[in-house]
C-alpha cells in the first residue's frame, strides 16, 4: 500500500510541475529542405504563393483552435500545445521566408513524442488547404 501511495504522490507532483514550469521558446527554427522527423519532433517545409501575413494569420487561427494550445511569441510565431492528461508541452514554431513555410514542433520533455507533433503539423497543413 505504501508503494502505491508513493507512486501516486510522484505522479501528482510530476503533473503539477509539468503544468506550472515555463515552456522554453525555440530560438532557431530549423532550416531544412524537406520534411524531417526526429525522435522528439517534426519539421514540415512547404513552398507557398501569396501574402505571408495572410498565411500567418490563417495559421494562427488554426493553431489557436487546436485544443490546449496557446500562443507563446510572435517572432517567430510560437505555440505550446499540452497533452490531455498530464499536460506535457510541445512547442511549435512557424517561420515564413522567401516563399517557404516552415513549421517545426518538438516535445519539451522526453525523447519521443509518439508522433503527435507530426500529426498536429500535418493536420494544420491539411486545414490550411492549398498554399
């Protein structure tokens, strides 16, 4: 019984810490030529035609409509999305330059994101529609 109480206490304390700890910003959005997966994240690269400000506004609308997502910064545009149960944060940065859209997301804690960052980015791109 004592081990169960100790384990439950650790889980509660971990959840409290994860939800209250500051989320670090992405200082440099990776400049890659194509979609790239890593163990803790994903980067999508898409060429686009049109107005960069309109594209950013559309992405912001889509991101903020994503459950448990909040805006962290404007330059580069960054969001934190938290997992449902414990609230583990993932950071997503959006950069637009030279007719290229780069969306990079990675987990803050741990070495694997179980594919959630790739799924979120691809969902956002799908909801954006043709660029």
